[in-house]
C-alpha cells in the first residue's frame, strides 16, 4: 500500500470516527456493550483526539504531495 493511499484511508476513518463522536454528543446517542453503558465523557475525549489524527493525516498527505511535486521539477 502506498503512503498516499494509507493517509487517505486512515484520514477518512478518523474523520468518520470524529463525526460519530460529535453526533453522539449532539443527539445523546447511547452506546451499550453487553450490560455496560459507555459514558459520554468518552466522546468528549474521543472527538478532539480523532479530529487531531484526521488533521495530521491531511497534513502529511499535503506534505507528501508537495515533496513529490518538488522532486519532479
């Protein structure tokens, strides 16, 4: 797998995870695993973390594009 494809896929996954955390907080969706209820505080922490990973993947992708453009000059 090339680095670009990896960054696109991982960035997309982290974007979706961030959106789901945000929607869970907005609409108060419960998450129940077995008999345990996952607290909303997990989404308060998960949203900025997954958003940060998404931004990082985008930054690395753009940096890869710029590096390849400079090599082709």
